[in-house]
C-alpha cells in the first residue's frame, strides 16, 4: 500500500512539474505542425481554394514520447469544391492536450476566390465554430492553491483568411483562424495552451528542377500577443512528383526531417522534430517529437504538389 501511495505521489509531482515546465518554456510558443508544407488548410481556410478539389486530411503530433502528460495534438479538415461558384466549403477540427489540460474545437468555413489576373487568384474565407476547454488542475494537488480549481469553459469562435495564389505555382496567405468571442475560463490565467488570436503567415511555391525533380520551399510565421513570435522555413525535394524528402527549421533551435509519399490522390507524410540547442531540462525531451499526416484529394488536381 505504501508503495502504491508513493507511486501516486510521484506521479502527481511529475505531472505538476510538467505543467510548470510547459508554462515556463512551451506556453510561450505556438503549437503548430511541420506538415504545413502540404496541409495549409487548418491554418488558413482560404487555402482550400488552391487545388480546386475536394479533400480530407488528418495530422497528428506527439511530443516527448515516453513522458506521461506530454503534449499531443490532432488537426483535421475536409472540404468540397464548389467549382461553379469558385468557392469551397468545409469543416475544421482541432484537439490539443498537455498534462491535465484539454482543448477542442470545431469550425465550419466558406471560402470564395476572385480572379485578379490571367493566372492569379485572390481567395477569402470566413469561419464560425465552437471551442471547449477542460483544465483538471485539482488532480495535481488539491492542497495547493495554485492547482485547487478546475477550469471548464465553452466559447464561440470566428475566423478569417486571405490567400493570393497561382495554381500549381505558389501561394501566400494571412489568417486568423480562430478568434474567441469571449474570454475562455478565467481569461486565460492558469492555462498553458490558448490558441486564440494567433495570426499565421503562410507561403509555398513549386519549382521544377528537371522533369523528374521538383523543389517546394515553404514558410510559416505565427504571431500572438501572449507568445513569442515563431517562424519556420523548410523545403521538400520531390522525385517524379511521388516521393519527397526535406528539412524544416524553426526558431528557438527546432529542426525537423520530413518525408512524403504521393500516390494518385493519397498523400502520406512523416516528420521527426528535435532541438539542436543544449537547453537544460529541454534538450532530451525535444529529441522525440513525431508527426504523421494523411490526406486524400478527389478530382483532376489531386496530383498537384502545391
């Protein structure tokens, strides 16, 4: 019995330490994914217009594998192309949990494009949805005032996105995918993860090196008033438009290796992220972050690399 009690106490201490650790380090950084190269729609719903096809996709991210309570996240989206309107409509889902905190959201969006030149388009999107936050802080240490009260809240969201694109060539977009209509819980105090009011600048292009080789550089910049600005840049090199391999660099020392396989409309991606800096308490944890993504496109543009 003593061993069992001691084990539970240690588990509580470890979980509480993880919450404090995330608060001191990672709460200052946005939770994003390295698959933004190939799956930009969850970050900017207007990007659903770029291919002119129906699409469904899911991306999962798991940090610090082997550590209980470590951050995990799932992004999903699906949309249909309304070609006769030059538009797209769809749904976007997101779930994030770290230690005793859970955040989920679901949004519906509509995007419309306008042709501004012979080969370029401007797309706009609007979204509306709902979010759920659940912080089970009392599980950590009921005797500690810092962890005494649980926080549960529901909020309504809205968002917008804009993208300038040329099919098969490039896109540049700016978005605010979620804006809470009221403060969640206690206004964010005590929460480690708050995705509201995060602005994303996204860009990517496809360049033919030869008939068999294509390069796809991409950029993602995320800004929020409560977080440090975060930027990342990467490139994928594709062979015969089927197999891609590349590297992604993120501010604060994060680096990721990426691989992607495209077979007709099916696309499978994997990313392994690690930290190159020797930061005390962080170095070993960040050497085990994994991402897996799957997407399927329907229609004529399903083999596009953009």
